[in-house]
C-alpha cells in the first residue's frame, strides 16, 4: 500500500513538472538529429577538389576573369553567380594581391570532414597553415553527372604569425610590516 502511494506521488510530481515546463504527460521528446553522413571520398579526392577550386580562384583573382571558375560550378552555382558577381565577391581578396598558389603544395587541415548535407551537397571546411597568413576555406560541392561540382565557396585570411603570450601578472608586493602589527600614530 505504501509503495502504491509512493508511485502515485511520483507520477503526480512528473505530471506537475511537465505542466510547469509547458509539456504534457504524454509528450514525446523530439529526436536528436542524426549526424550527417560522411562523404564517400578519399583523401586524394579531397585534395584534388580543394586545391583545384582554390587554384581556380587564384587564377581568377590574377586575371580578373571569373568565367572559368563560374563554369566549373554546378548549375545552381552558375545561375546564382555571374562572372561579374564573383568578381565583386572576391574583390577584397583580389585587392590584397595574396598569392594562393601555395595551396598546390600545402596540405589542407580539415576542421569539418567532408559530409553530405540534407541537400545532397558535400560540405567541408578547413585551412592551409601558411605564413604570414592562414588561408581558411569552406566549400560545398553538388553531385553532377557523377562528378562533384562547386556549389559554394568561402575563403578568408587569418594571421598565422606567432603571437606572444600575455605578460604575467606581477605577484603582489611583499608587506613591509608583519601581518597583525599595528602602526603607531
């Protein structure tokens, strides 16, 4: 009998908590979204995509002609971006006259391994640890006729020069008088 009363009190407490939180006793907890599936692409495939995309950007920046870069993209990328629009998007990067050709020999460090998004696009993110600036990238590719075609690109720069650690905080100065001693007025 005591066990039955305890069980009823526990159920009442659970119902009270649900009502306070705005739920109902029969509410379902929403499922946790499943992690995105990893893309079926090997290391060499990733290197080819990342390097060829960033080298196409380098060549477009050098020439001011973004037509080839645009034409290498997926249909949606081409429809969204004219060559002139790509020139506007990358104007700041072009004005900095940064040479991106080092990506041909450096290995990218991926911070987001290639994964398939709900749209079907493959998404990856990373950087090239170069000096004096680090090249950060985020890329998306759409599957088109059995090949990955560029569907999104973001490139940025970060300083990769070493930064000195902050100066240590000086220890408190020693007391000139022993603790507890009283000064004479």
